[in-house]
């Protein structure tokens, strides 16, 4: 894939999310409310971990102790889920296309030296200084990306950084009935079940489990072959 062809899309993603962060970062990270307090915002991140991580520790940890695991998060936003991940795992690294969001996340993680976040270019993970991740996670992120090429490149990049056999658990937009503009950075590209499976195969993953095809929250369990 040539990044130059995607540069306008990537620039719009960065610009739109910087603007959203400046307007109300926490609302655009979690639209349940507009007036998040610190306690409530980070409690919502812990709920996400309780629902999507703690219920799935066999697949995620595969016998490892969480405190010994290195974890990658795609789309860290303002650190809502990143902080909760850092409360469970030994080392956490996150990326986001928005420098404004990353600034909020760094503030949220300032008392957690084992958690680090980086502004990336919106399509790859070259900014991440380490590899050999035991687990990768992304929630309410890919559903905002307007380009399937960008999403698939992220999946390929996660494969590059994961240990063999490790899990990438993430969520995409599964409702193909939603009609969006090609550069819509709020309602992004949708995947059918067949398209998700094909993407996994192209990127070197086993698509072992899938849940929610056809809906807004289409969860995928991709294990690195």
C-alpha cells in the first residue's frame, strides 16, 4: 500500500480528531455523556475492561500472568481504556492519530510509568519502540476509520508486533447498511463476516471467533498464526 495515496485521508483523520479533542475529548471518546468527571470517565474504562477483558482471560492470557504481559492498544484516545489496561497488565503501549488526544492520555497516565502512548500517522505502528506483544486490543476505534485499506494495514502491523499465537481482539463496524462518505471519520468503513475472515487470512491471522456481525459492534478474535 502506498501511504501517499492515503495521505489526504490520514490528514483528515488527524485534523478531525484533534478538533474533537479540543471541543470535548471525553465526550468523543465515550458519547454516553458530555460532562465526564475524572472518576466517572476512568470508571467507564474499567467497565470496558470488565466486560471485554476480564471475561476473556483464557484467550487473552493463554496461561501468562497479566502482570508479566506486554499489551498494545490501537486508538488510545484520552486514555480511558489505557489507564484500565495499565491497572491490569505489566506493560501497556498505546497509539492514536490525534496529538491532542495523546496529550490527554499522557496526563491520565502520568502516575503509571509502565504505560506509554504515542501519536502515530494513523495507519501503521512504526512509532512503537518495542515488539513481542502478548496481546493487542482496540475498541470503538476502527468503526471511525473511513478506509478499509487503513484498517487492514493496522491489522497487518499488529501481526508484525505480536508474538506467535497471541490474540488481537478488536471491534469494527459491521453494519453495511450505513451509507457514509469516503472521508467520514465518524461512521467508518464496514465489514461483513466474510470480509473480516478474508482480511484475517491475508494478514496472517486465524479468525477463531467473531461476534456481532451485521451490527455496530462487530468483535473479532484474531490469533497470530
